[in-house]
């Protein structure tokens, strides 16, 4: 063998070995535990979309917005909840994260020809973009979720107008209604294992799609009245083509597995040994007094009775301050010595709420405990069911029959044709809420009361809708913003004298996408209450309420 032949053979071996090593290294760089986007079953990601959306919605409506809408107040770490002190940290990153996963499911479902998944993801896309525009106003929409394209337009997306987003949502929901119109047996795929809302039932998803259309049509009813009227009447005129949620059995909601903190009801005590998160949330006096004035039995489902009521009795000897027979007995001079006016305490023997945005909520009503998240026995804590990680009433409430009937009652009040009277839908809305909370048999007596019986006013209707939005207060915030009801007053320690109407655009977005963020800010309507912090204020009005003189 010549030296030349030996050289060629060695070179060949080296090349073979090099290629082999490269292939081995490439194989080693493939994560065996990671999902391959090209082959992943979309249901694996759909389950994440649904659960993360459900948690986002309950954290919103049970969290700080419950404080804004005066369902609850915190007596510990209360700034964002009670006072609206948000410091421009209202990030939408989590919302867009859900939308990116949802877009993946949609794209894979198109590739696989899975119409069921396509319909469901269009519903979820509409819901999440609806929340984004409801909360912030103008936002990335048409150019959102395209960052992988790497173009300047995709990397720094424009903010579409709020009107454009609402119209796009309604178009997607129309398409979803069509995709979800077949019987379950006619689809070539299933989502039963992934669907934590409806267990894979396309008929219920279709009802949700059309009920969301009602929500967003009513949302724009002051700005686009003819458009909203036509849309709602078209849905109600053709129930076969546009079925909607009418009974609590069809409510869109999500339960909690309760096997970890991440899969549990927020602020539960199972995964919080000192119960701090549960204890820091108390009932707000605004909701408590509304419920008490109407003898509303839902208060007993949502709240605990005050543990030790206060009793101020001028017949008691001076200096009296003792607990006797489960009550704290006080002589008036004890209040005077502590510089407390008798009108600043609450002697209700049943339920006591904390007034909104007061200084030192942890010491309200002569609490003996001044710590954050105090053990105040003189105010109502939330019902013990909210200590648990899961339970039949612990659900993320996404859209309910009660909400739908309230929407239709409002539409009827406007004179729109919805197939029944405003009073009939008002009664059905309250009945549905009572059914949801397990007290269906008490609704008739409640509705028979003079101050509950329908009086034909939008004020009463929206106030009842606000009550029914317990644990999903975000919807009541959006209603308040466009109607001015309920007539809530900001508390004395709030950072403004009126309630906010939107979230701030976050600092990171302003820094990274400055041109487009500033263009969106310029389209906000500055108000007397937003001048302190400029156009990008929680008190600047987005398009949906500009020119309406609402809510203030």
C-alpha cells in the first residue's frame, strides 16, 4: 500500500468520525423531556392555556379589583388593594404568555385539521385580548404574538385601538360559533382530558362564545349603540344559530385540584401555615351593608359572622372594657380616651365590614391586634370555605348565566328586542346567582322584598350585578366604568378621590416599545384626576368611555 493510499484512508476515517461526532452532539443537544413543537399534541398545551387563564381571572376578580369594587378590603399590605397604589407595575406579560401558548395550539390544530381545538382557542383568544383591552385600553393586537418573525414590526408592535380590538374579538367569536356548531361525535379530535371548563363539550363552548359576544357588545353599547343593538338582537333572534348560557349548569368556571399551591384556590391556608394571606382579606363595609340592607342570604355563604361584636353602653361603669357572653362591652369613656368617635365603630352583631381605604385598617373597630393581617375579632372574616385549597364553591368564575341575564335585562331596559322583559331577565339573573351559591330555594323570598323587587332602573340592575360578581369583580369594574353604578365613593386614604378606570401601561413596555406606547398614551383622555401622573394614568379614560361622562 502506498503512502498516498494510506493518507486517503486515514482522511476518510477522520471525516467519518467527525460527522459521527457531530451527529452525536446534535442528538445530545435535544432535550428528551422537552416538547417538540412540530409533533406536540395541542391538548398538552391547551390544558395549560385553560388553567392559567382561569387562575388569572380569579386572581384579578378576587384580588386587587375586589378592593377597587369594595367587595373586600385588606388589613395588611393594603396599598394596591385598598388605595389603588399600583406604581405602574400592572404587567400584561402573563396575559400575552397565555396568548402565545394559545396561538401555538391554534396553529397546530390548523395543521392537524382539528376544528374543535380551533374553535376553543378562538374563544380563549377573545377572552384574553378582551381582558387586556378592558384593563389597559389600546394594546398590541394585530401585530402581537409575532416576535419570532424578528422584524421590527413584530418586535415593536403597534398598539391597536380599543375599538379595533373589540371588533376583532367579535369577529373571532363569530368564527368560533361556526367551528363549534357540530355534535361532539362529528369532530375528528377531542379535548376531554384537557378541558377543565367543560370536559370537552363543544356545545357548551359554543354557548360561551356567543355569551362573550353579548358581553363585548354591551361593553361598547354607549360608543357604538346601533352596532351593539344589532348584534345583540341578532343573537337573541336566532337561538338555534346562536345558543347562549342561560342556566348555571352551563356556566364557564374552573375548579381547583388543590394538590399544590399552584393548583389551589388563592390565599388558602393549606399551603400557608400562618394563614397570613387568608387573614389579610376581610369583607368591605360597602358590600356588607348592601347585603344586610336587603337581607341577602348570600352574605352567609361569603362571610363569617363577626366573632366578638362591640357593645357600647352608657350605663356601664366608667373604664369598662371586657368580654362577656361573647361580646366586648365598652363604656363610652373608653372610646373618648382613645380618641375614637362612636360613629367610627360598628356595633353590628352579625356582619361587620372594613370601610374602604381607611388609614390603619388593621386596627379598625378597636382591634386588639395592630399587626399586618391582624386577628381582628371585631370584623367579619371571609367564610371558612376560603381557607381551603379546593371545594365545590371555590371556582374561577369566567362567565355565568347570571351575567348573561343581567346583560339581557340591560338590553331590554334600552328597548332592544331580546325575547323577554327587563324584569324577567333581572329575576332570572338573581335566581341563577342564588343557584350558583347553593341557596336556590331562597331566591323567591329575596326577590319578593320591596327593596329588591325590580324597579325598572339601571342603577338597581347594575348594583345587583355587582353583588353577583363576588370573586369575579373585574366585570363589575368594567360595568362601573361605563355606567357609574354602583355609586362607589373612594375612601379617605385612597390616592385619588374617585375610583380608577384602567391599568397603567407598565414601565418596561414604555422603555422597550417607546414610540408605540407613547402613541397609545396620546389617545387616552386626560382628566382632572390624571393630571398628577400624566396621560398614562389609571384615571385617564380609554376610548370605551371617552365622551360618555362616565363614571365621573
